C-alpha cells in the first residue's frame, strides 16, 4: 500500500506492508511544493504543475506501479457540514437536498465543488457532508493513474480518526488560537463545532447538539450523567493546553507509534502530518469511510461491519496458518475421500428434508396422525374477527398529525409566507427563520415558549432583522374531528386545485402492526402552498401529516414546500 498525505506546502509519501500483524514502513519521503496549494485549489492547470510535479518526484523514491494508493486531504481544504436525514427520502434524493442547501450558500460556484455524504448506521440520524474542490480531486486522481497507481481511497484526514480509530465513538480536536474546532461521532450521529476556554472554563462557541451540556460532557469537559468519548489530537499540544483538557479522555498521538520505521529517516517531519500518515497505516476504515475516488453520493458507514471484517481477515489468516501446520503431514487421499463422503451426506440430507416439507405442504405427510389428517386453511372472512383488521391510526400518531396541521395553518394565516427563509415542523419540534423589520411575535401566534430564540440585523441600514425560533411541537388538545377528504378525494383536489406540484412514493413502512404508504407532496409556489395546506388540514384519519418543510429566500421569494404524509393501507 502507498500512502499520500497532502499538506499546504509539502506532501508525504510512503509505502508499507503488514506481516504477522505488524506494520513495517518500507520507504518514506517528504517532497516540498514550489508554491502553496491553498491559493490554487480551483485552478486545475496550476495544480497539475505544482502537485503533479511533487507526485512525480515522490514516485522516484516510492514507486506507485500496480500499488493501491490512499490519499489523506487536509480538512482546511474541505468544508464540513451536516444535514438532518429525511427518513422518507432515498439516498439519491438526500444528496439532491444537500446540493440545494449548499447552493444557497456556496462560494465559489457550486459547479466547482463535489459533495460527498456519510451516514452512521444503524442510527442514521444525520448526514456528514464534505464539500471538495473538483479540480483538486481530478488532479490527484489523474496523476496517480498516470504514474501507474491504483486509486484506492481518498478522504479527509479527520476521518482516519473518527472512523478508523477502532472506537465506535470518537472525537477529533484541532487547535486554532485559543479555540478548538472539533468533529465527533456519538450515538451514530455526526457532530461538529468549536469550544473555547475562558478563564479555564470550557464554553461551546458552535455546536449541533441540542444542549451545550451534551457537547461538553461528550468531550469530557464537564461532569455529567452523559457518557464521554475518546478525544484524539494529532497536533502537538503545550502544557497549558493539556491541562485544559485534563478531565477528558485525551489521546495524545505520537508519530509512527505502532509502526516499524526500520532505517527510514522520519526526523524533521511536522508532528501533525506525521500523525495523519501514521493513522492512515493503522486505520481499519479505508474500505468503509466515504471515498472521494468514488462518484459523489452518500456512504453508509457501519462500524461493526468494518471491525468484523478487519478481525475476520486477521482470524482467517491465523486459522489458515494453523491448519497448514496441522495438516501438512496428513495423507491427501484420506482428506479427499472424507470430503466427498461429507459432501454426499449433506446433499442427501438436504434432499430428504425438502421432500418431507413438500409432502407436508401437499397434505400428504409421511408422519401424519392418520388418514383423516389434513391442514385446514382459514377462510378470507376469518380476518374480519381479527382486531388488527379494522386498522385505525394510533392515538399518538393522530395527535401528532393534527398538531402539525394546526401549527402550520396558524403560521401561514398569521404571517407572510414570502418572509420565511426556512420553516420545518416535525413530530417533535418547530424551527423557522423569518425576515422582518418588526418582531413577528411567533411565540404569541403559537402560544408557546421558544426553546431557542435569536435575532440578528441584516442589510446595510440594519433595519431588517432575521428572527430565529425553535419550539417543541405542542400536544394537540382539541376535540378530534374526522376530516372530509378520503384518499381519493385528496388526489382529486391536489390535481384540480394546484398548478405546480409533484408526488413521490416510498416503500411501505410497518409501524405498530400497521402498514403505511409514505408519500412526499412537493409544491412550488406561494398560492399552491397555501392551497395545499388547507387541503391537507381537511383529510380523514387514514391520512397522517408527518412533517412539513419550507425552503425560500426572503430577499428573492420563490418558496418550495414538502408535505410528508403517510397513508394507512386498507
């Protein structure tokens, strides 16, 4: 295996082998660039000249021919973000959603960026999104192929730790001045943000956990009932920095620890890049973590699968060696004869068992009770007496659906739809971003206390503000009144009254012994959104509104909305 660590001013290149469970570094070289890469990331011709030249020099010491090549990119060249998963969306639709979200904020042009995503199974609660310059990807990929190498894996250096450390939950920190950026995986969920120490007291500056206490507890910076996780730091930290993280499970990384460097010169190699190269050698996730050599899309990372494959390969190697030693003196003829006899016995047993099963299904059992023995099959009408046959949506699901519809109508009838940037209503929370020169008083409209609230000025004269609200979805307390619209009526009204909408169906979902047919109704104009909201609020109890999302630009209104509904199967 050949490994490359790309830095801003140089690259590291080396190849290694694993023998008897030990890693041995065969060759290693550091090649400086003639120009820093950070200023030419989107210039393919310049990259080809600078980075391509360095790769050719590296090949002279570490040949690529016929070898698998892995590449670690600096996280400073990438943009990490996260998107909550939509359970009713396919992976293809999810990456399209990522494209749309990034398009709203992408600088430079989105056409110069490739988007890769990764979810962590089995939780699959959010998507770790990584944006990569296309020019950088293409230059590295083409250069490796031209030099005779096989493109095996390319990804961010951070993934080598949070995915490949051998821990199901892990965090990585990086010091920037007196602040520390972090990325972590905990409870099958990707998290990122920044913490700072003020007077020795840790504080979350940015984060995507619901509460700062969860973040601080995970990083081991605050005593809590929440579990902490291992925290890796490839950088070289000073005494004060180590003291700040003294309460956490800080794993200080040492370059080339666990690797036999033999007679290769590794002195003078920067601490951070040397640790990244070391972790690339030791990582067990290269086959499973998202890979920039593949087509852009979403990778499903399952830690258990990566660990089992790694262990099974080692175990199979040991077993093979043991078997070779055990049987090397045995007679080949006896082995072949025993193998044939075992194979015939297995095949015969298989045929006999299936023959007995077939006779049993034909009401002609070999070991029946008597000649009168038959299998009585239930009639179709027997299902009528089954309490599950008359399926009604559970009270909890119905309450959630009514609460979402009621909240949506309250907001759309008492605010200006064009002023929203985003609006999301799920089975557990309400989140919105609203532009207005005056306080929209959303809390009074909903009659709820916000779980989070902030406001910031926008525009040159600071007379327009962005209002951010989050609420817990309230419980529906009004009397239940069954709507007038059946499933067929809903389809007819959507087709008759809306001018621009689309439908997407998904696989059936089994919930509480009930079968639901999830469907997404996508509506693309203000008038149609208002009309669709009114229609859906009047559906019967066999149609449930599970989620509502709205995307818009308040300075250039062009709202689009999605209604995630579940139809109870008859």
